[in-house]
C-alpha cells in the first residue's frame, strides 16, 4: 500500500499538531500500521456510513479519527480528517495528491 495526502490534509494536520505535539507519534504509529496491514486491529479501521460511504476511518485517540479513501493500492488522506464525534467531519472537494509517503 502507498500512502498519499493532499495539501489540505497536511495543513489540517500541522494545525492540529501545533495544539497538541504528543499527537505526532500517535498519528504516525497508526498510519504506519494502516500501511503495513490494513486489517491490523490497533487503528480500528472501519468504513463510514451515510454521506461518507466511500470513506474509511482509523482511530487515533479518544474521539479523534483520520478519514481516508482507498483507491486500488493507495490510501488517500484527502482532508476530511481529524474529526471528532462532537462535530461533522470536514469534507474536501479538492483531492489532488501532493506527496507520497512510504
């Protein structure tokens, strides 16, 4: 699996990490597990229902999730990310791929 993310995802993640630097390790760990084995139990990968029915989410901590799309062998972190159960996830129309991560 390849992991790619949009500029919007990068911007939102940077903003979130500036408020809580301890999240960097947690996000990194869960994304590494997702890439190495999408069925690994730790990230609690699950398919979303309703408006986000084409998206999946992984658990980071508490009520914090990262949403993504699966496109063949690519995991696209597009910006509908770092949503909490207290608010609607952010939806992004621009899903341009900006950078590949291994």
